[in-house]
C-alpha cells in the first residue's frame, strides 16, 4: 500500500525511546525524511543510524518542547535542511504523579505541588502548542500538512493520581478539535491518538501485579506495543486517512469500552 509518505518531512518529538522511537522508525520505513527531537541525546547517533537503516533520511536535534524559542529555532533548522515540514507528531510527554491531596490519619500527608503540576503542563500541553504554532505557517505556505497529537485514554476518563497528566491529555483533544476547525481550510489535517496501556520501558518496570491488572482491564487481553501506536500515527498521516480530520483515535485494545 502506497501511503504517500515517501520523501515527506516528518518531525517526531520525544523520539529517543518508547512510542516516539517506534513512530520515528515507522515513518522512516515509509521512506520519509525524519527529524527526531528529544531532550535526551545520549543515543542520538544510534537513533539516526537506525532511522537511516529503516529506509529514511534522518536527523536528530536536542529540543525541549517547553521552550518556545528552542522549538522555533529547531523548526527553522528543519526547513533550512529540507525546505518544509509535512508532518508533526507531538509525542513528547512526561508524568509527575501525585494525589491532589493525600489524607492520612486525619491530616494532610502530601499534596500535588505547583511545580509538579506546572512541569507536566509545560511539556504535555504547552509543548504541543509551541510545536504546532511553529510549523503551521510553513504548512500553510506549502499548501497543507498533518499535525498529530498524543492524547491518552486518561484524557477521556481521568485517572487516580494524575490530575496534571489527565488535564493535559483532555486539553490536547480539544486543541485538536479547535485546530481542525481553524486549519482545515489550509489543507492541514489535525488528529489525536489516545493510547491505552502500552509496554514502554517505563511501564514494564512496574510490578508484575500492576501489569497483570492493566491487562485484565483491556478487553483484547494484552498490553499495547509502541509499534501499535506508531502504526496509527503513520496511517493518520497517510493518504488513506485523507478525510480523517479533528478525530481522536483510541488505540487501547478496547480499554475505554472495558472501563
């Protein structure tokens, strides 16, 4: 199947590991030109080599998406290198879990601090905003593009101890819908993906009992793999999804159905 992605210029944020790395590799497999962004550049050389081996042209940049000036500069670098930006995958995200107020033995034991709340907002929400704002003028000039945003099933139904994370992922859904209304006229499609439990390195480090509970809540009977989400991003960016716009695609093995 010809996805129409060969030669397209793709930015993937948070691309050093997990879903981001799988997504960058999946686009490279479609012979796209992939720029991988991450704050962790320890494996940058190996990642670029892996992307090239997968079939695409590749580059890496150390970018903190919470830093608007850094994002603007990095986008300019991509345009200087390849002339345009066709696809942006806003994958970068962090978790800083805490209860809003933890009550124990008749007193406040802990709270979610401003710092904990704000850091997640800065990366997961403000970072999506920064990246989209930076690429949109280039997409308009080129006659179109695709923006794909990482939400989560947590953004659909909330989750204990994740006030900050759930808030960002719910907000991303409505930013996606808003940008779909604003940008469709310019040929820019905007969609979101809401993963369920995905077996990244961080998740697999959890106790087996917790992992078993996650699988038990997932009707399809397994955790997702990073490639499951990467394939969804590739499809949404492809010509086969050319009339999909303003949608949030749950890639969760039926988790929302099972809750």
